[in-house]
């Protein structure tokens, strides 16, 4: 096929040799995928391209938060250069749009948001970046954070975040009421980290669903949905679907599989993300969303060609809503974000995770054979 592009947008997809045009880029018969959409990232706090940082601190969520707050200044987190390094890795692997959570707290204020916006400008639009103002250290337990989240919207955040309303703030109703009040007044979405497990997590899903009717809401991680079972799980899926809540997952090793069939059948949007990349939470990660899709497929026992293709769709076309796009595909009217891979078909690309031969963002070549050109 030939893909015809004008002004950064796909205008036609036609049989090879039919399209005209003054400039041609030979795709060499490679497999073309839409650019990857990273629905859950933390690009503001990586030590990528810096000297190795040994893992330290306690392994609990509270322990990771405390360790990060104590150590981040030592490693220049956040910084424009650090964000640029991570975004370039995204581009190298074919990610052309991302929703990223950016820490907002009393220690760094809005500096993280400023760094991310400046880094995106450095890359000159090669990667679309949507910002969630994220209260990593809690909301109510740190007086003043709600005001900072409100200010963050004025500074360019399209969503405000929350974190474990019960497990961190120990006041789920108070945290959620505060977040949704800002979201409704400012006309922005809400994206809540929910690590709390089992029935405690399920209870918070219910509280979120009660408030989500007129607000765009994403639950990130949301392990509890895969941990409750039977009728309890079915009822919770119905509530999530009725409220229009979407999920974002990084498919971590050892977590309970999500009820993906029930989610798919109910039209519950699911996005894939890389989470943190070599940060003070974890030394792992390389920014390759196709590898995350493979992890999702393995965690959920996907095997057939249809199922494997579904995993890749979660990382590409189905990610449109997470970055405020009506469509994200290799179809007329979509932004020309295209990744060329040497693979026989989509399932083959997923299971082998080959290198990206060519990455186009908005019709512009931004990476070739692993070299980032912006």
C-alpha cells in the first residue's frame, strides 16, 4: 500500500504505485503500524542517560515515595535534559504521543510541568505530550496540594491526578471530592493511581464511579479489578462501564490479570503505558511500548492472532482517547504517525519486538534505524 500524507495528515491509503506526489519515501515493503501511544508515563523523574543509580529505600508505595523525595534533588529531578532524554527513547521505539504524570508537590511546585513543557518544545512537536498534574505524595495529607493542582491546570495540565485515596490519604471521600471539584470547575479530566488491592481497591472504584458521570476519568493500575472475582467482579465491571471510566495499565509482572474480555465486551477503554523509566522507584524500563504490549499479552494468556493483534491495538489505535485524539490509525484524517517494522504481520511484530526501522511523527521522519533525528 501507499500512504499519502499532506500537511502532516494522512489523506489516502491506496494500492502501491497508484498515488502521485512530488516526494516519495520507500517503505521497503515493511509492516506499517500506527505510532505507539504511551497512556501512562512519568517522564519528569528518570535518570536515563545519567550514571547508574542503585536501588534504595523500602519497597512499599510509602517507602518509594519517601525515598524519592529524599533523593530526587541529588539527581537533578526534574530537569529539561532528563525529560528530553526519556522522550527521545520513546521516539526511538516508535512512541509518538504520551500522557505523562508529572509530580506536583510542595517541594517542587510546578517545576516539573515547566520542565516537561520545555522538553516537548525542544523536540519541536515530534511527540505529543499530555500532562497529568500528579500529587505523588498525597493530596489531603499535604495541605496546599489541592491549590497546586488547581494552579497546574492553568500551567498546561489537561488532567489532575490522585493517588490511593484510602491507602495514602486515608480519606477517600475527601480526596475524591476535592479532585472532582477542581476537575468540574476547570473542565479537565481526572487520572487516579489506584494501587490499593482487593476489596479496599474495589470500594474506591465504586466511589470514583459515583463521581465520574460528567468527568473524563482514568484509573491507572487499578489492580483490584483483577483481584475480585465472580459476581463481585462482574458488578464492578458494569459500574466502571456505566460511568465511562477508562483504565491504564503497565501489565506488571506478578500482578493479577485484568478481566480483559469483560472490559473489551463492555467497551471499557484500556491503554498501555511504560510507567517510570529508570527512576527512583525502579531501575527497569527502556521506553519500548511494544515490549509492554508483549508483557500484557503474556500476563493475560493471549495466544491467537486475533488476541495478539488486540494487544498491539491497545498500544496504538486504542490509545487515541488518552492523548485527546478522535482517531489514531493509518487512515485518512489521522495524524501521520507511522512506524515501519521488519515483521511478517502484527502478531509476529509483537512476539519478536524487532527494532523500529523508521518512525514518522506528523509526516516527518523522526527516527531511522534506531537513530533519533530530532
